[in-house]
């Protein structure tokens, strides 16, 4: 008889968090501390000035009774090289999610891309155009360079508008921490990308994104953060850091695919996935609004004043990161009221 098959075991909580602290995506976020150090924090800044500074998913610039939103996404060159159409689509999709995370609606994009292969460059542009059609955006042009020896490089910038902002500056102790995600999807090959947009009509993609500005305008959400390549925990650190708040998150409460490995899911970059902070009394209508669009939304923890991110699993609690002693991106604004 052969040896019995062994069932893969989940690493302990300590081991799991140690793996997640040192991923390439987490290291890339820590490297942001360099440009963050150049910010002028020598004088008190009013709230509208702070909205325009880094720390949120977009800059927000007051224009009368609304805010103009502005953001940009650069794609990893290897991704552009290996999956040009998907890279073009993803650049738009990530930007649209950043606008939604601010409680806004996207309006138009511009792009800049370089390539050495004209056929692949055409696929990049096709992905951008397809995403613009699906999300109802104006593709307003940009810049391209196609020549032998060029790298495969892509950046897409976006603008939008919001009437009531969601912002990391609104995060405060006592708020609920929630995760909203579209589980109606699949993994993209062996990558961390969770795709919930394929074969989905554009009007449905737009309807799902509309939930965030609708809830923002109703005053039912305080802050949101699009889950980035740093995964759930890295994104949560970026949600907490500007105000110096802390949180406890319960991994057992995370909505995830039925066959989703926890380590992989904690590093996932979902096409629709947002961390949310909100007041406890607003939880029921918020959950119901996401559920009406076929989206999963769960209470996964709470915000506190500790400046630590503590992770709970099966009754055990381990500190993942202490922002008071170890900055993450470095985008902090001392003196902000919780």
C-alpha cells in the first residue's frame, strides 16, 4: 500500500502573518515612505487641503459644492508584457474602483503606454477601450510610443466627481470594519487576481459600483478603501494610517470563495473588493444595499485608537503591525481628530 495522502494544513496564525508581512506587494507599499517624507507637514492644514494630499485612493479637490477626483494607476511591466489586453482593462478597472472608494463616479480617463510590439500595443489599447465602454467612461486620449527597444509600460489616469466624500480622514474609533466583495468570479490563472467581471454586462458592473456613492450620499459610510495588491491586511493598514487609528480584524469572518485558500485570499486583488468603515447604527442598511446587488458584505472587525492592527483567528489574537512604531506608507497627518 502507498502512503496515505496528506491534506495540506493551514499555517498557524503567527506563521501566516509572518508570510504576509514580507510579500513583494507589502514591501512595495513600505517603499512609499520615501516620497511620503517629502510632504510638508510643518503647518496645520485644513480638511479640504488634506483631501487633496496622498493617503486616500484619489486626490479630492473641492470645486464649489462637489469634489473633483483625480487618480492614476501604473501597471507592472511584466503584466503588460504577458497579458496586454488584461493589463489595459485592469488599469481602467483599478482606477474606477479608486473613484468609487471615495464615494464618487468616474467620468473620463487618459492613458500613456509604450511598447516594442505593435500587435501587443493594440491589445493594450483594446483592453482600455473595452473597459471604458463597460464602465461608461470617456476615453479622452493620451500618449503612446511604439518603437523597437521600448519597454512594455502602461499608466492610466482618471477623473470623477463626488458630492459627499468617503475618506481615510473620517476613520474613527468605535466604527465597524466591513468587507464588501463580489464572490461571483474566479482566479486569473495562478495569479492573485480575482476576476468578477468576465461575461458580466457593463450595466451590471456599473450598478454594483454605484452602491458606494449611493451609500456615501446617504451618510451611511465614513470611509472606503479599494483592496489593492497589498491584500486585505496591507489595504487595512493604509485605511488606518492617516489618522493613526488601529483595528482588530477577525479572519474567520472574511467572506471568501468556497474553495479559497486563506493565504491566497489574503493576498487577492479582487476586481470588486472594498474595506469599509461605518457607524454601528448604519450596518443593517449598508449590508442590505450590497446584498441587493448580489455582493457579499460582512462585519469583519472594529476600529479602535490603538494604532495597532490585531488579527484574530479561532480565538487567538496576534498583532500584525504597530503603526506607532513602524510606519507603513508614511502618509500620516498628526493632529487629525478621530
